[in-house]
């Protein structure tokens, strides 16, 4: 039987010590299968962003374990951890995190540069990702000159350039108007359906959450509901 792509067992995450200690996650367990689309929802301070950070190996849990395709990620250190994260995950954030005065192509190929991919191959894969997002004509433009929707599509191209197994999207439409946000959502769900990329979305937006296969509600560091989303 194929193991879940992510398996979380009794994960707890605390910050600070003594009287200043804050328990952001208080014992979270869940499995996510490859190809699922999952919405993690909850109020500010509920622990949903902390959960995404530990799932994406951007932060280590205080206790508990996270397995990536059956491999305990606690055994991944240093370069091996960075390489696994860079190769397996793509990230789409509300704040675009684009280098304003670099070209769109330079922003998109950054993960390949980090991975040590050669220049010619970086350019080829970067242009291919931009073509997929219908942005190839903007490859030489500075990121600062893009519209909000174009910036978010550039971020998705950057997330795709390493052929990730999982895309983490943190409020991916939070800075976009309704129409542009809908286009970005359509792109993400098409990648999930057509490419089989597992999609994990952190959002306040119940309409976006309802488009996912599954909705996980977090409150005070605990999962209080885990259900199949029902589209309106």
C-alpha cells in the first residue's frame, strides 16, 4: 500500500519558555494523500500557518513526527533537508516575495539556481514554466512592473519550475481582486487535477476552501474538524 505523501503524528509546536511559552500546535495528527487538494482554515492565531510551516519543513516540530512518503523528516538535516524541500515543494505566498528589480525569469529560476542546475537548463525550464502560465512575453520585464495577477502567476511559475510533488499556497488570492483571484485559483486547481500535484492551501476564504477535496479546521492549535469540502 502506498504511504501518504505526508503523515503527521501528534505534532506539537511551542515558542518561548516558561511564562512566555506559547503552544501553537497542541497535538496534531493527519495524513495527506498524493494528489489531494486540502484547505487548512481557521482564525488568525489558530495555528494554521504554523501547521503549514512544519508540513513544508520550514520549521521543525517541538515534538511529534512528520513523514514524507514514509521517511521520517526528523532524520533530514542541513543540505539534505534543503535539497528535499527545494525538490519536493513549491510555495505560493500572499506576499509575492519577488525581487522587484530582477527580471521575471530571474525570479522564476531562483529555485533552480539554489539546486545547482546549469544556466542553460535553468533558462529552458524557466521559460517553459512561464509559457505554462502564459507569461513568457514578460520574461525580461522587471518584477516591479507587473500587475498583481501577473506577480502571482510568476510566483506559481517559480513554484512549478522544480516539478514539485506538493504546492503550499498561503492565502494565494489574499492580495488580488475577485476576478484575478478566481483566475489564480483556477490555475492552482488545474495543476492539482491535470498534473497530480498535491495542493495544500492555508486560507480564511471559505469559497476557496470549498473548492478543495478536503477542509481541515484548526482552532487553538488543534484540528477540530476534518471533512470533505462540499462545493456551493
